[in-house]
C-alpha cells in the first residue's frame, strides 16, 4: 500500500509540474512576448516604407526639376522658331512688295536695247573676253530649312512618322512644326 501512495503522489506531482510547464509555455508564446515581437516587426516595416517613400519622393522631385528645365528649353526653341518664321514672312512680304513697286519705263528698255555708239574720234580697245571655267564640283542649292520641308511634305499628304524618317528628325519635331504651320 505504501508503494501505491508513493506512485500516486509521484503521478500527481508530475501532473502538476506538467500543467505548470504547459501554462508557462503557452504564456510565453501567446502573451506579451509575442505581442512585442509583432510590434517590433511592424516598426521595421514602417521604417522601410518611410525610407522607400523618401527615396521615391526625391526621384519624383528630380524628374520634375528636369522636366521643368526641358520645358524651358522647348519654350526658348519655340520662341526662336516663331521669331524665325515671322522674319521669313516679313522678308517674303518685303521682297514681294519690292517686286510690285518696281516700275518698268519704256525709255530704259529702249536705251538698253540699242547698243551704245562709240565716239568717232577715239580708238576702241576691246577688253579680253571673259574666261569661263568649269567647276570641279557641282554646286548644289542650299537645302530648305527643316520647317519648310516638313510643311511641303505634310501638304503632299505624308504622315508625321514618314516625314521624320525621310528628314532624319524626331517625330515630336515634325508634329510640332505641323502644329505650328497648321497642317
């Protein structure tokens, strides 16, 4: 009987110890310790998100700054293009106006048609005839500006990408000139 009491008390003691161990294990895995681990992990994630956001914000700010600089360059080029087109228009109008105002008088044409008569008392010395030489290279006329070539090709019905390919300029430049010319 003595052995039965010792075994039952040992069994009861081992059950109590097992119960206390399980209770401690469960508390350590589900209590404040686990909550502290979760908080720490959330704080790390927030710090990483803040760093990524700051980096992205800097990139966006840099890109906005570079875009503003490009827009200023485009504005300057547009002002130059508009000025050049205005000067060309004024030159063309002036040239056309000069051609319209030039009167042709019949007396000047008659004088030019009758050869001049040398005076009878002076001896004529004829200057040597002009020497004509052939150029080694063929002289080509100066090419038209890009804006005029784009205007001609767009009037001919070509698309912006075909014009850009044939003139070896960007499609954006062709579309800009086409928008400016009104095609």
